[in-house]
């Protein structure tokens, strides 16, 4: 696995590229960032994790695949601030069981 401990910020794209060079299969799971206290910075804590959540979204959405559905569900957990799915064409942000999509220009 690639190294962890990097602060989340403007260098994330470079950190992600470096991680892909170490292990290209990290794209197949969640990348986790966490913080100790509410006002602290986020630090990378794990690469390529599987998402398991038993929360049921309150809002009806079409079935957009397991990654989308799992991330939406996880965003409802008390200890989770937010989640996102990154792709070449869009970014989907998840918070409190709601998804917001930003299309790439």
C-alpha cells in the first residue's frame, strides 16, 4: 500500500498520482481522511477501503451503482463529515444522505 499521513489539501492530486504508481488497484476502494477534532486538518489514513454502511437514504434516488449507493449511505453516519466520488468527468459530493454532482468542464 502507498504511504499514509498526508494532510488533505492542494497536493492531493500529486499524492493520488504517486499512490497509483505504487499500487494502481487503489482505485477500487475508498480513500479515507480523518481528523482528531472538529477544527483539525484532515489526514490521509487509508487507501482502497471497502465501504459498508447500514444507513438507508431518506431521499429516493435512481440506482447508480454500488459505489454511489454505498457512499450515499455512508454519508449518513454520525462520524462522517462528507464523502465524494472522483472521476475524469465529474465529482459527486455526499453529505447527510444527499448527493450533489459537479460536471467537469
